[in-house]
């Protein structure tokens, strides 16, 4: 049976890939200056450059999950057209978005008993979620149940490695204390983080200096990358093009046959990690 693949804007799935692979990306909301905006990769109510410029200027931003109503409105026309639904969503440990999708499936199920709605918690975020969706959508010749099984069995091999440039944004989000942020800033300490097997964003190590933190992302890739499974690497950044290009150069020098796609990290993750964030995503032996 025919089915449609959905994800949410937190995946940061580049618009050109979403279009090529016929993936529907649901918008994510954020609020700045008491006004609500909606973001989808490649198109946003507020240009992403303006978003990060406003953050650098000190403006506060809050984010919101996709609600059940939005999922119902997105899924129902597909079900009515006789197609099934596969939704691969933002880590449930970072947002309630996946739970909203489950609620929508429960609401719609009795009305469309002949249709399937499969909801998968990706345990992933940002372009890590996007990379999982990208690889999955390229396998859409598989039956829905088979592809869903592949996603569940493979998702914890999609590695996410992040670093941030300014800890003030993690402090604002309550992820670190003010004292820790102050000391780290004075000592030029940069955290190196990843998304773990449960889907949490956790700090793994601390290094001194920006260049070392960028190099650390690649070092972790060297240790765990599955070169046979990785044909495409995603690199994400929050208004830090040059640093993203630096990491891409490291990857390209070591793995010249891999396609490297650099893109912007969107508002849902960027609101919490802040301008200057750099992230590297690839298929690994394990996270």
C-alpha cells in the first residue's frame, strides 16, 4: 500500500531533500518579542539570519511542540486519499511532539480502520533526525512495516556531535548553572555534546578553545563512523558558516567519497544552543 513520510521542522531536513524525497515537514513554532512565528527549513516567518541576529542582540525566544490538532490536520487528508502514514519525530526526551503524534493516531485510528499510522520516536534531534529521515526516505520502495522496522533498528546508529560557542544560551535554558557558564567563559572552555541512546542531549567532554572543540567533533567521527553505511554526512550550524566549512574540510580530507551537506540548524534547537553552534551527523557503529 502507498504511504507518506512525515517529519517535523526540528529535523532541519533541507528543503531540497524534502522535495526530492516527497517528505512532508510539519512546522515548529517559536515566540520572540511576544509574537509567534512558524519555522520550516528553507522557509520561515522570520528569516533564519534575522532569528540568530536577534538572539545575538539578546532577545529571548521560546519554542513550542507540534500539537495534536496539527498532526490530525496533516494526517487526515492522506488517510482519506487511501494512503498510510509514517511519522519520524523529534526525540521524546527533548519534546512532547511525538506524544502529540501518538495522540493524533489514536484519535484518527477508529475513523480509518483500514489505514496505518506508524509513529516513531527517532531519539534524535536537528539534522541527526533529518539524516535519519533522509536515509529512510531513500528506502521508500520498502513496504511501510519493513521501513518502520529498519528505522527502529537503525536509529541509534545516527550519531550527533555538537559544540556551542557561548554557554549563555545553555545557562538561559537551565542546562548549566550561571557559575559554570562564567568559569567556562573565563577559561575559554567549550563543551562537546552528543545525543545519547535515550535521546537526551548530554555533555561528553570539555576542551579549551573553539578550534579544539570543532576538531573534537571530527575525532569522535573517526572513532565511530561506519564508512560502509555512511554515504552522506550532514553538518549543521547556527550562523557559523566558516566553522561549518572547517569541519567539512576535515571530513572531506579523510573521507573524500562521502557527500557532505552543510545547512542551518533551525529555531527549535538553535533557540537553546545559541548562535555559533556546530554539529556533525553521520552513521556510526553506535552513538
